[in-house]
């Protein structure tokens, strides 16, 4: 067998892919991986693996045998390989460099995931609708959101369900009215710093994201991406009532209220109801007299950002 290593002779060949191996055991392992044969099962949770070594690593999670300790932070691991990967955090070692840009990574799987952003490769395909994703967890989230209807994270205040814990956390702020991020231009408050950042573009009129096809600019990247779909013709979400198609699931959901007559947003001052929260908010300014948008040049105030924009363009543009 040592002779085969030096001569390069590989005696065991798989007919389907012509790949060769030095030992029959290596060939058998390869066959299990490619045929998805899971012969080794965990007796504690039932999870199956194609290789015995993978099962043994998994079982250590149940027994809590964590033999390998990091001397920097005393964190323990089930294998030397996991410890070695972890230690890169302390030394700052990032051995995996992207071949398209200068970004570097601790782990090869992180590099592989990043490089897909350059190649537009989306290997994880939904078997229900054919939509593809860069990451496996994105596919899982998509299936839970649009196909299974499963919403495991439930609000204990109103019973509303969510597909992700982060979405539930954002929703809970609605009940507590906890708004920590305030705009210093108009005093409006927001649940997150990212939402405040998007809002600030209303005052600055900053639109850094431009469409490379028509030149139209947007304040948020997500608005640009939605706009680009109008060029590509990608309208994946269809209303089964009238056949109208939309580029985003949220747009479809709002549209369907036309058919159902649903108006979930009620004015807190009168009995008028609205299909969207933004329509209710605009309406409520009639009752409150609120004018949150002010002109930086003359101080005049407006209830809508569009009116401020028109005023600035007509009165102060040079």
C-alpha cells in the first residue's frame, strides 16, 4: 500500500464519477456521502450520519465531553479542530482570502459564502417555488415564511406569530412603545437605529444608491433592489384573485386588502380605518396638527415629506 502512495497508483475507482482512491474504505466513505446514505444514528436524538467519525463528534454534545480548552479565554471544545479554529479569534489570523477582493476570513466556509456575493451563485433552491438563495438559512427562513406557514415565535400580548425571534422582538416594542432612537431634525422616534438612518435621508435628500440601468437614485439599498426588479421583469408574487403580480411579498399582502376589505389600522381620534399604517399616520396629523418636516432654509413646516421636497425645489433651489 505504501508503494501505491509513491507511484500514484489508485486501485479503487467509482464508476459514476471515475474518482479513484488508495483504499476501499475511502471509496466506501465517498459513496456514502454522494448517495446520502446515513447508516450511523445517534441513540440519544436519532440524528443520522454517513460516517462514524461524524457521529462520534456529534455524541460529545450530549455527553458534554469538552476536552480541549482555550488558554486565552478558557472556552472548551469537543475537538482539537474546533479549538484551532476558535484560537484564530485571539491571534487575529484570517488565512482565507477572497480571490475577488481583499477581504479575509477565519473559516473557509465563511470565505465560500462571501465569494458567492461576487459570482451571484445561489446553490440552495426551494423545491416548492424554485427560488434560490446564497445561504441555507435563507432558504429555511423562506420556506417557513411562504410555504409551511409555521410561525413558532408568538407574541404573548396579542398572539401574533412570527417566523423569526428577531421579528418578534421588534414587534414587542409596539406594545411597550419603547422608541429609543430620535431624529434631531423633527423629533420623530424609531425602534431601531437602522430605521432612523433611513428616515434621515428624508431631511438630507441623500440618495446614494443609483440604478445602473436608468440612473434613478434611492435613499435605501432595499428600495434600489426592489426598483431593479421592474427592469428585469422579475415579479414573483401573484394575486390569485385578479392575477396582478408584484416584486415583493409585502406589496402583494397590501394589495390583497383591496379584495378582502381589511383595514387593520384605526385612527385613534375617530372611527376611520386604513389599509396601511402610513395612511393612518398621515390622516392623524389632521387631528393633531403635527408637521414634523421643516424647511432648513426658511423654517416652514409640513405634514408630509413630499410637500417639503416640493417647497424646497420651488422656493429655494438655485
